């Protein structure tokens, strides 16, 4: 049998819900060392028995891990002395996935022996969670858990706006974007100034970032203007969305105003009775076949109809200003990042660890380069079955298959990406320590 | 009391700036140039144990009113009025322009009492959070009522680490800075001075997008300076409280522990008052109690009364709680003996009563035993001591009854409608029992929500509840009498 066939066969059999598959994944593929450095902001100790090797930092030893077992049992408040202890426990429990929480003032595993409410979260990466389900009302290609290359474009728009905003407004530099394995993306910010944010401050960031608000019953979900204008930060975000995202996603590909329901929603977002009635008359009489036969999408034509109507309103009038504002708000409503605020606001919120396997898709939660997010294809992300297949295929050619690990699979570029990120974290940590020493000296 | 400072000093020293406590005599009067205080340094002088407790208690009264204002969702302006009234009573702070006031003494009391309560409230996360929130509000009220000139000097005296924004930078950022202002503020832009602060110092402004941010720096107009100051006050206090909490187990001053316990319990009960003065001096007779109970007693006493009437019996703690209450209501010892003898007669012979209860009733009145004039129990005592066991009916129904039993009691005894019930129960569920009781007072007396016992005051003693209720009735009767006169 050719190696390729072996890989194929394994891939087909690999059920991410099977303990054997997950056990093989954790023991042979999971990059524990990269995880350690990323969370602890320190290099992995060569050997803990060596004299002079510093103990793991509290970033690691006081860090909460939570495990979801195969039977869906959920175990909170685990913590570990060394990275090997985490690995041992994972090999023992074979969780379907595990999550990362805050760094506490004591070891989370001692919770039971501590006085009530003595265990308090101190530090935590600033995290964001963007999930495709929040886009269900506007995407036209898929619903629910499904995601495709087309609706990923919404995520890609969200990532470019949020990534830019966090760097530009807040000055953060150590951002790691991670595909959630199915239909969303997470962002972990590891800057020291982000690690120490209180819940109040995290809430404040969400206040700054959150633009699309309100449930199903609220048609207009964007209300962010100060005296008619957009705050500077949102103006910059709007420029990004206008330039790169609104037209290709909303107008061309998703054709959000193509259906009757789609354009009715658009009209509801316009504050001008006359313009609305003109457009309604036009669009109701239109033969849809007439439209779709042309090169432009229906939505694009309708958006242009709207522009023409707005142009016809006297320049400088309040009516025209209101319409212009409404059009900008529509761009925001359809493409601005929809962030799950609760995840961000609390330090003790748990979030799935990078490189876990999504139990229903089998895909690895891999890091994503925000500069390349446009070209990221969720379907191309390696699955656990594929990776184990690659190892098996190599194993037939290698003398000692136990030496094989993620480096020999298509997981490598993703682990490399995290290691590169870790190098930046370590560099920042060194600089911070040096600055602190200088400050101490000056006393 | 020199020893007190020597030992308490290191504990109260929550600031890294503090050096070893200075030994000064009791009459030492520190000088405070400003009315506002950031409480950066703990008191470095002696206070007496009595000052320690009574000053702490006085501050606590104010904080308790602030907290109950939060629970009742009072607007800040309303809260400000209440705090100002309370401050005049318990913790006056005059500005530098006041001439006939011992400002340093006032400010010393403010300084000391703040640190006393830090010690009392650092001990649990919940207490710390509540204390910080209340202190923040107190600071805000004082900030807003401070003389603007003195306030500016106070700010200048403390280094906040704000970076100046140069005119060139302001000009460069002008469009961005202006975009954060509303039209009213725009006209002041040319004169406006800007500061650069780490954004995390002004979370409120960031949350509301009211500042311009660049690479983590917030550009704050001087008009918003108060926001930075409040945030700093809170952040510093949070840090200090945590350090105090860590240092506290090392405190070996056993004379302070009971005082601190007392203070923190007082905060939990929402109050800190002893109500021992007899009411108005007018006498109440045994046969008046049934009528008074229906109209004027709070639920805790009403429940004891109903049980006594139904069972002709009350257990020891119930007799104490109710008996002392009735004493303060105005029942003389003779009337009390008559009342209890009759109340127990359904199940007890006269002889047995004399043998078993006469002494205790006299004891309550300080006529035998230690001859102490025992005060009636305050809400604080009722809430936090002697929790009722099975078949006992003392305590605070809001705290000690199950929700079902409480509902039944409120319906049958106080006539609370199911419509109003949720309002009362929601306070109970968040453990604000005194607020629940105050709400019942309002409902049963036809008083607007938030008015409380008058002027927004919260119930903190059953006798106060009863007295205010009786006063209210009297003034209504007087008004009715006036009206009756006018008809002719
Ligand atoms: Zn799709």
C-alpha cells in the first residue's frame, strides 16, 4: 500500500471524538512547549532538575486550565507546576478540548483549601471572540454552525479592523489571532499592559470597540454618533471597511440587498421618507431577472440607486447629511466586527486553547496571520485525521517513528507562527525587565 | 494610648511612602492644608481607643447612607444632598475660607476615620468592594462641593503623572480632538488645556468614547480632569486595601479586633446606631400594645407580637428582643409586668410567671442584677447576633425567614400586595434587609418611594421605625384637625 493511501485511510477513520485519536494527537502533535512560552512569557526550562533553572513563573503555575472530557464533564480550576505536568494530566484525561483562564493570586488547584472567595484573578490576556453566528442575520450563504470561504470574508473584515484598532488606539503589539476550529476567531493580546487590565478597564475597551448593538427586534443597530459625526477611531475603521470590504462582501458576493427582505431592511435603515418611497417604488416594480442578467449584482445597483437619490438632495442640507450618515452606519452595521462582549469583559472567562481540535470538524485551532486573513480558507486547515495520517505515512519510512512530531506535518507553519510570536513576547519581556532594573537603580 | 499607635502603625501603613510611626503626644494636632484628602499616608499620631471607635462609627453612618442610596437607585444629585446633611451631623468638613471652625480637627477626624474603616473593611473581597464604592461616592460629593480654587491647589500638591500636550501636538491633532467634543464644548477648544494619560486611568472616558486615543495614550481635556482624579482615587484605594488585607493577620492588637468586628457588622446591617433614648417620654399602657403593634411596629416586632398572642408564649431571645423594644416604646416596668403576665396567662399560672419571668423583666429594666439600663436591640444586633433556631421567632424576618414565610408574613401582617411584593423581595434577595424594611414602611404609610423614614433615611432601629410611624400619625391627625376647624 502506498504511503498516500495509508494517510487517506487514517484520515477517514480518524474521529476526533475517539479517545485513541485524541491521545495520539496530544502525545505526538500538540506543541506543549510553544503553549508554555506563550502563557508564561518565559522560555521552557531545559530540565527542571538542573540547578539554577528558575522555577516556572506564576504566569504558568497560577494559571487556570479547564478540561472538557469526552463525556462532556467539565473540570475547572486545574493548575500545573511544570509544562510536563499539564501534558501528563492531558494524557490521563484525554479531554476533547481544554480552555485557558486567568492567572490567579494563588494556585487554582488549591481552591478547595483556600477560604471562600480568596482565589482572585489577577492577570489575563486581553481576549476577543468573534463568532459567525452573530452574522446570521446578514450572511446569505450559510447559517448556524456552517461556514464557507464566502462568509469568512466577514471575519476577515472584522480581523483587519480590530487588529488595526487595538494597535493604533491602544498601542498593543503582541496580538495572536487563532481560528476557533469551526466558525469563528479569537484574539489574545499578551502585552504586559493588557495582562494587568482590571475588569472595569476591559469593559471600557469593549465600550470603545462595540458598535453593532441590539437584538433581532432592533433594525438599526449602530448608534455611535456624537453630534452627527463619527468618533475618530470609528471614522478610521469606516475608511478601512469602505475601501476593502463593504463592496466585495455585502454588495457583490453576499448580495445582501438582493432579496426583498434584504432591501426592505435597507430601506428601514434610511431616515428619509421621500428617498425611501422613491426607492420602494422603483424596486417593487423591478423585474429581478432584468437585474441579474447585468454584470453588476442586484445589491450593487440598488446601492447605486440609493447614492443617486442622496445626490439629488440639496448639498449642505440636514436631509442630505442625515442620509450620508445613515449610509455610513449601514456600512458599519454590515461589516464592523461583531464581538462577543462577555468574553472580553471578565478576567476569569475561559477561552479554548490554541491547537485544540474542534470536536465536530476535527480541525486544529491554528494561529492566523492577520495580514493574510483575507486568504485564510477554513476548509484548508489541517484536521487531526490528516495530521495523524501524515505521521503514519512517514512512519513507514522512518526507523524510529516515535521521533516524529508536529515538525514533520502540515501543522509546522502554524506552530512556527506561534513560536515567532513567542519570540516577540520574550523580547518585550526582556525590555520590560531592563527598564524596571534601570528604574530600580535610579532610586 | 501611646502603645496603640506603636502597634497599629505598621498595619495602618498601607502606603509605601510611610516611614516608622512618629511618636507624638495625644494633643498633637496635625496640619491639613486641604479639605480633600487622597489618604496617601496613614495617621502618624496617637488617637484614643474611644476616638478610634466613635470616629469610625460616625464615618460609617455616612457610608451606610451612601450604600443604601445606591440600592435605591438614587440620582447623584439626591445622594449629594443626603451626604451633605449627614456630613453636617457626623463629619463636618469646612473649606479653608471658613473662619470659625477648627478645620484641622475636622480633617484629622476625616483622616483617622477613613483609616479605621480601611482596617475594618479590608477583610473580605465583598466588604472591600462596598467600602471602595462608598468612599468613591463620598470623595465625589466632596470634590463637587469643594471650592474650585482650593481644589486646584489640592491637585497641584499631588503628583498625578499627567503628561502635558504641547500646543504643537494639540494643533496637529486638532481635528481628532474636536471630533470627541459635542458642539457646546467646541467653542472652548482654543483655551482648552490637554493632558496625556495612560488610557487605563480614564476607563469611563474610554468607555464613552469621550477622548482621543493614540497608542495607549488618552488625550484628556482639563475639563475631564475629575474623571482622572476619581479613577486614581479608586485605583489607589483598591491597591491599599489589598495591602492592608495582607498585613492584617499580623495585627496582634486584641483591643481593636472587637471594635473592627463591630464596625464591619454595622456596615453589613446598613447601619451603626444604638437607639436607647426613650421615646417622647409619654407613657404607654399594656392595653395599648395591640393597637400600636398593628399600626406602628416593624415586621420583626409585629411577628413577635402575633406569635405571643397566638401561643401565649415566647422563647428567651424573643422575650428579650420584644421586651426591650417595648421598654423603649414607653412601657413602664409596672405596665410591662402587667403586659407579660397577661400575655402568658393563657398557658401559665400566675405563680409560675412570678417565679420564672418576673426577675428577667426587671432585669431588662435594670432594676436587678447588673442594674444596667439595657438598650433595645438595633437592626444591626438583630441581624447579626442570636440567629433564631427552630420554634424561635426573634431576629429579622427579612433575613431569617424563608422567602415563602416572609411573603406570608408581609401579606397577612403588613398587608403588602403581590404587586409591591417583588420590590421588597428583590432587596431581600440582594441581602439589603434594611432597605426592604424601609420599603415596607413607605408602602404601609403611603409614602413616596425613596422618602424612607423622612428625608430618605433608612430604617436602622425598630424603635426608630415605630417612633417615626407614630409621629407621622400625630402630624396627620393634627393636619386633619386643622382641616376640620376650617370647615366652619
Ligand atoms: Zn458561507
